[in-house]
C-alpha cells in the first residue's frame, strides 16, 4: 500500500534527522507538513519535544496559532509561541543583504530571520517542513495544471475582455495568468506561472537602453527549456513538480531558510528532503499528489488517523510578507531614498524615469509593482554594501 509505505518512510526520515548532540525542536505552523514532523518527532525524541510557533504583527489578521496549539496539545510537546514585531524593517533588510552575500528577492527571509533572532541561544537545531509542497503537490499551480486544457481554453476566451476592465492590480494579475496559460511553449508556461512578471512588461524596462541590451543577451528561461527537454514525456503536473524541485526549492527556498537562520546560529533540517523519502515521492505519479482538485492527496491519506481531520482537510494558508504594502506605505521613503538617490543613476544602469513611473504606479494602486521594486531595492543595497559597480 502506497500510503503505508510513505508513512514508514516519513517516520524513518524524521527519526534520522533527530540525531544530534544538542536539543532539537520543530517549527510548527499548524499545516500538514510541520504537523507531520511533530507527530513523528514526538514519538522518537528523547525527552519532551519543543515546538515553536510564530505570529507576526504584520500577518494581516491571519493566524495559524490555534491549529499549532491543537497539534502541540495532541502530541504533548513543550510548546512555545513567539510574537514578532516587525519594527525597523529597513534595518533587517540591510542585515539580510549581508547574510545572503548576493542580491536576494524573497521577502519571506524576514520572518525567518526575526524568528531565529528571537530563539537565539535557546535552541540550536530545528526541523522544518520545506520540500513537502514540491514533493507532494502543495501549490495551487499544480491544481491548475491538472486541468491544463480547460484553463488554456478559458484563457483564450477571457483574453479579449481584459482590456475593458479598469486598471488595477487584479486586472494585471488576471492578464499575467491568462498570458502564461495561453503561451504555446510548455516550458514557458511553467516559467511564467512562477513569476509575477510578464513578457509584455519585463523587469528590464527599468534599465537604461545599454543595460537592457546587455541583460537581454541572456535567456532567463533557458533553464526551464532545458528541464522541459528532459521531462517532455511527463504530464504537466509532474513536469512542474520536477522543475520546482530543481529550481525554486534549492535556489530560493533552501537558500532563504539556511542563510536567514544561520545568521543567528540556528541550524534548520528538512526531513522531507531525506534522500530515501524524496526518491520515493519523486517516483509517484502526479495522480497520487493532485486528485480531483485536492493537493497532497497521498500525504493526507498517509497521515489520516495520525493527524486530526481538522488539520488534514484545512485549506493551505501560506504566510505572505506584505512587502508590497510596506513599499506603498511605511517603506516608501526608504525605497525612494535608495532607488532614486543620485549615486544610483551615476552608474547609467537604471532609467530614472522608468523607476519613478514604476514607483508611482505602485503607490497609486494602478499596478502592483511590489515584486519588481523589492528586487531592485535588494539589488541596489547589495551593490552599495559590496561596492559593486553596475
């Protein structure tokens, strides 16, 4: 039975990752992945397992603490709740630029950095659920691709009506999704579903003509095309799962976790990426991961009876750092002081007019340029700190 074999591999992976000569805890969000780790770790940890849940003052009212408390109570862990107040975010951004040693555009490193700072000295090793989404199908795009033909048809029908919608971030998001699904190249569809940019308005628009010409000599989608050639015999969901595991997981998510937490001496381990477990999961057909629109079908089935139905059947509630809102509000002066500073434009790399336009669109709510502006902010801070001449 596949579910039973998966359950055994999960338990063995967690048991291996508990080996340590220092105390080990678990980051417990209350979702399926972290609850799975807590369930098995509590069985095999010598002593009472410590679990850590976090709530941020910028969580916009969303909290998973009740679910985390329920899991902690069920498995009798030594549970700790940490509330992080996101003050002086600009200082944190600059510290993270130094921690990464390179431009880095995922703002989710901020809560990890703040949590690790809060726990500094109290624990040295924690388990976290990274990899569960990429191995077992935890993202909405996998469900979309499981009905790829339908969504491509709907996108063709919707496209003529989009220009008649009033300008707004919602219209832009719809346009981006429709253009991604309409693209004739399957490799490009995978790439475009992973970005908040679109081909008609690429991020290079904020560069000078000379810089843009230099940048556009490189193919940002080359890696996706290479992977597609290797995976062309797979179905759309399986291809996307493999591509996420090869690109976004190691290049962004694991980078984010490792450097944001090790900045405070905290080691994070990821049992879902245990070699035996990962090999088994990668070998499963996509129908075991996405079934009838349900994500993580086989993982839910494997954990049924161990985790409460209220956890297994709850919708995924990822934590989004509200950087777009910050850049429109409290971080706007900081953003402008960095991107519109005189020294920024002496490099002849950025087009000041396009920068001002992108910031203005974002501040007025015409279009959500937060993702682009966040990347540009981190890029410029990195060049300043390391004296790099663009």
